[in-house]
C-alpha cells in the first residue's frame, strides 16, 4: 500500500509535516527547509548537530520560521519538541 499523505518529522524541532524526508535511505539530504525551525537539511546541519540547532531554536523562542507557509492551527512547539526528544532519546 502506498501512502500518499506521508509526512516526515524534523529531527531538529520535531515538526511532523515535512513533505520530504530530511534524509533519504542512503543518507542524502533533501536540502529542504523545515518551515517550523528553518533548518535546511544538508546545509545548516552539515556544520551543527541537530541537538545544537534545536537548542538554538529554543533559545530564540521557538518561533515559526516560514513566512510563506503559515503555522498549522493549534501549532504547539513545546508538544512538538517533546515528540522529537522522545524519539531521539536525548
Ligand atoms: Zn524543524
């Protein structure tokens, strides 16, 4: 079965609505940008660890990054972060 509405979790902020995986199965980055935290995969995370990018985003107040895409209704960065922290077990 092919899921047509697959979305992916941002490894930095936990945003669950990425349209393409940040990294494919062979580890190539998508160069997509997370609309939530603004991380560009393969660029920003080439020089900084995801945990560091996460801390930076938190220190800036966990703001929705994208100007082109509105945040989902009821968007909750704290809840989102809990999901990613649980997943990567930091
Ligand atoms: Zn993100």
